[in-house]
């Protein structure tokens, strides 16, 4: 993932906070065997210290790819918006001279995948995931010898993704003049399509922390 200096994460707490705000769905990317394309799998995940926890159906083609190469990338992205060219035109120039761009946040975890096949270990992985996604506990116990999960465990495999590196970008025109960044955030709020308002929140948050960009 290419990251311009002005789009870089300001500190590790920035991406950790963004993930913790509910960004728990991403894309697993695995190198395919020679002559085959990479395998990508959209999925929810939870964190466990320096690991990401995932489970996939046993027939998923990702398993063959992981056996070939356990070095994987997991990407989480959000708060994205398309910014039209006129919004980015320099002061005193024609609006049509402005060049459009995309705003977004993306966090890439570089990982080494460890397969979880032991029934009890898979049950514990599911318990951790349910504690995150259904904290009210409104589900049956996840136990190897009890329905409904006991009979379903053979149909899945777990993954513990050992995080070895993290790359994060917050791409919101932080190198542009302060007035222009604020005006774009206002326009995103006014347009209000898709994730416009969440992109505007990220832009204003970064603007408050950075102010004028200093190379």
C-alpha cells in the first residue's frame, strides 16, 4: 500500500482507535499457488493481543493457498468518499482545473497465518468472536459436545493471524491549505451520500491535530 508522508498514521494509537470504533470487517489476501491468482476473502475478525482471529468454512479455497504460503495480508478500510475536482481547485484558478481524488482510511495487517483445527481451540476462537459481536451473550453456549455449535465445528477451520507489521493511511488531503480542507469537509457533510459524513469527521479530526502541513 503506497502511503504519502502527509497521509501517514500520526501514531500507533490513531489506527488502533479507528479499528476499535467498530471497523471489524476486512479482506484477507493470500498468495495463490504458482500460476494461480491470489485468494481474497471478505470476513469479520476480532483482535486478540498481537493476533487477529478469523474462521472460515472448510471448503474455502483460502486453505490451499495458506498451505502454500502462510504469509498473508488483512486489509480493513472505511470512511471513504469521492471528492470532485472542483472542490480541490487551487484558490484563484478555474474550478474545472481541480483534480478529483478519493478519501479513505485503510489499515493493512501483515501477518503469518496459523491454522486452528483442534475442536476445543476452534470453540474458544468462536467464543472470543461472539464476546465481541454479541456481548449480550444472547446465544447458545459454544461447546464441542453441545448443539448447535458442536455439530458445526467440523465444518469450519480457525485462523490466528500473527501480526508482524501494520501499515495505516488516513488519506484526507492533509497537505492542502487549512481553509480548503475545512471547505471540503463542509461539502462532504452537505452532500451526505454514503460515507461522506464519516470521511468529513476524519478530515476534521486530522485537521485539528495537524493544522498546516509541515513537510
